C-alpha cells in the first residue's frame, strides 16, 4: 500500500493489512475510500470491500481505479457519506482532495497545508445502520474510517452495527479535523468505549507500536485501532510485541 503521504498513510496501510490477515480476510468497509488506495490493496489480499465515497469528482477516479484493478469483482462502491442522520449537505473541496471535508478549514490550516478552496459539492449522508439495511450490505469484520472530522457522527449512526457485528475499526484521530467538526478527539474514544471497544493509538509515521490511553493527547497519535472488548485480551496477547505502555 503506497501513498504520496507516506508518514500519514504508511502505518495505516501496514495495520490494515495486518488486521485483515489476523481476521482471516474479513468483509471490509472502507469509509472515506477516496481514490481506492486501501480499497484495492485490501481486495488484492482477498477481502471483499465495500467502498464509501460521496464526492462526485473523487468517485469517478475511484470507479476508474477499481475498474482497472485485478480485484474489481471483490469491490462494491457506494456513493454515500456517513453521518448520524439522513440529509443532503455541502462538502468543502480543496486543491488536495484528501482534505475535502463537511466542515470548513481555518485560514491558518489552509496556509499550513498550502490548500486552495477548489469548490463545493452537495452530497447525501446517511446513518450506516440505515444504509446497511437499505442496501442489504453484509456485516463487516473490519472498518477503516477516514472522513475528515465526521468520524464521531458516523459512529453514532452505526450503533446497531457496532453492537451486533462487532467489527474491528481503524479510525482517524485528528485534533484539527475533530475540532473543525465541533468536538474534541477524546469524544471518539468515549463513543467507542460506550460500545465496549478498547482503543489503541497509532502514530502517523512508521512507528508500528500500539499506544495506550496515556498517550492519546500526543498529537502524533493520528489513528486509533478499536478492538471489541470481548476480543482485546487475545488481541493483546497475539500482538504483545507491539504494546507500548
């Protein structure tokens, strides 16, 4: 799994592959699939992947990349964003599409990342519980979620799935994105705990270790792996060498 944003995405790619193999190539939901980097890599491993991408311009590139891949028959694309309610909303688009977000970005943030506003698009968002039932989607064993601040609302809209399917989750944990969306990133941890998940922190670089909650205020923790409570003891035993607390 490769990306031009190696320090951000390399550890995500490593752990997605590791989790997929650990879970015996499960059904995967790639929420915020973008152009398909992780979608295609996971399908190449043998997973069946449902890729969620609501932005029309990005969706076209995702569709093209999936069509050109060797694993297209294992990928389903859903043109929808996820939230805690069903509505049409405006997404803010930027010169770097990986920063597209439902929430405005400050002048300081745009300057820091050298972003230009490139436009806006109206998209539909739905609760995952509603969408899964509507489309008869299979239960996932693994979810990757990177939706630029909308993660808390997407988790709230997936309460039934989280309680019943009990997937492992790899979710972005960005201070800036969470604050843009009106909450603090610790609220993601609390939402996961509410569903009996244990969160483990991942650095945004090549440090593959798993960090405990005493590290969660460290801004270098950029993603969380959320493990169902009933699976955490075995998981930590199997990955003891990665434990850092």
